[in-house]
């Protein structure tokens, strides 16, 4: 088949995806889930446990509905409209979140906390739908040799936009040093605007209707067939274990910023520096891992991010004790691996199967790795009892185990070449 027939709208859709990715990174930098959002919840409640609980709810909201949503999508040949719906739902959540924080955070912190958890749960659930459709559209509209380049461009343009957003958020948060929290509401309203503009990219995208589409059976039969993948596909099980071990970083992920506030007495205004470092890491890491993926495949990417995750907790621990002036590089390392780890697993799975099976495979992987959903809450509970410097080395050991197993993965492209 002529590649142009197989990927007829590739350039248009890559442009639409880069537009979307750029404005998503700009908007979400103002509510960065690993720096700004934990800092806000900690300032609002003073509770490490609630910081960990929010991160846990984030992951539950994304993962728990996915097997049901994957079945829903597998019965529909065209799926783009559901991604557009998810994007604008998420933008609306941040709009209402911004208003609630602006008007209530300083006078009614308990009510603000309740509303924040309710609204963010809706945000994360909409993300569950969006993640599945995004993976499907990527697998059906962008050819495998160009996916690394595609994410590289997103990380370049989005990274530059995110760094600018981090700088702007620092100026906004500087007004929170006197104890007021309503200024976080401005950040969340900007997030809403960024996501709404990002949604225009997928409105512009063209979806190719699949040939010979066969809808999935009723849910019970669909779920039974999906579970057969676990029993019959050894490679899928291997990828699942690597993914679970790499997810160990979520035990401590929300607490890098809490450690900085407790141990290094970092101010709210300085959180903007952490955002800039993390987004800069995402930009550099995305371009680097994209080039690695295009040239060597996603097995090397999984090995690379597992190496970063092994080093990350040790670096954070040692720099906080001995070199506090360079502690912020923790967020550079984190950014270089966090999104690339997610993309690495997803794209590895994309190359294992056909595009119609993608939502099912992604949902199945996320559902079976459900125990990792509670890592942030478990981390918060452990860090309420034990020192940071007890938990961080354990995470490094688990990540090292993920690196060992990632080295043993085959490269899907080589498998396809050998069977061609």
C-alpha cells in the first residue's frame, strides 16, 4: 500500500496535534500537577496526606473508567468527537475551579478543599476518555517512524510555551507570600483558557474512517476477550510489569515540592521556578527521547526513563541535604522522564497491535496496574511516619528493577521486520 494512502492526513494531523500539545503545556503549566497543585493543596490544608490523596484521585479518575470507555469507543468507528468533548469538559472544570478559588479560598478553605476535590475528580475522569481517543487517533493518523518527531515538536513548542508560563506564574504567585490563596484562582483560569484554545487543534484534525469496521461485542464478551490478551500475550505481561515498576516514582512524586517547602523553606513565588525547570526538562527530554525512539525504538526509551527514575530520588535526597542550591534540578530530571515514560509505554503498545485494538490495550494495561493508583496516598502515609530519606532509596531500587526488566524487552519494529 502507498504510504500516502495509509496516512492521508498525516501532515495536517501532526500540525493539529502540535497546536494542541503546545497550548495544553502552556495552560497546564499554570496548574502544574507536580508543583503548583500540590503547593496549593498544602497551603490550603497543611496536610501531606491530602496532597497524596489528590494525586491518588487523579490516577483513579483516569484509570478506573477506562475499560468501560474502551468498550464504548470500540463500538464506534469514529472517535474524534469524544476527544473534543473531553478537552472542553476539562477546560470548563478549570474555569469553575478558578472562580471557586478566587472567591472562597481565603474565607472558606474547607469548602474550597471540598470543591477542589470534586471538580478535579471530574477533570481526571474526562482525561480518561481523552487519553484513549488520543492514543487511537495517534496510532491511526501518524506513522510509527514519525511519532518520535511528532512528540519532539510538541515538547519543543510546548516546552517554550510552558517555560514562559512558569515565569508568568511566578509573578502571579509572588502575591501569595502574604498568606492569601485567591491568586491561585488566576492561574487556574489561565489553565482553562489554554485548554480551550488547545481544543481547536483537534477540531481541525481529520479522522479517517476505518475500513471493514467491526464493533465490539457486548461488554461481558468484550471483557472476556480482553483478558485473553493477558493470558496469551507474554510480551504484554512483560510491558505491564515494567510499567508498574516505573510507576514507583508516584510514591514520592507529589512530595518533591513539599520537601522543598518543609526542608528548604521555599516560598510560593519560587514554585514558578520549579514549573520552569520541569517544563524545560519535558522539552529537552521529549526531543531527546523522540530522537531515540525514531532511531532505535521505544525499548531504548523505556530503558532511559527507568535510568532517570533510578537516579531521581537519590539526587533529590542528596541535594536537599548537601547542595540545596541545585535542588531545583530535581524538577528538570523529573520533567525529562515523566511524560516520556507515559509516551514510551503507550507507543510501545501501539507498535504491538493494530489501531482498533489500541483503546482496549491501553485500558487493559491501566486497569491491571490499578494498585499503583494508591502509590501517592501510600507515599503520603509513609512520609507522615518515616523520613524522606528512608522512602526515597526504596523508590530508587524499584525503579532499578524496572530498568533491568526493560533491558529484556524486544523491539517491536525488529519483530515486525523479522516476520515481514
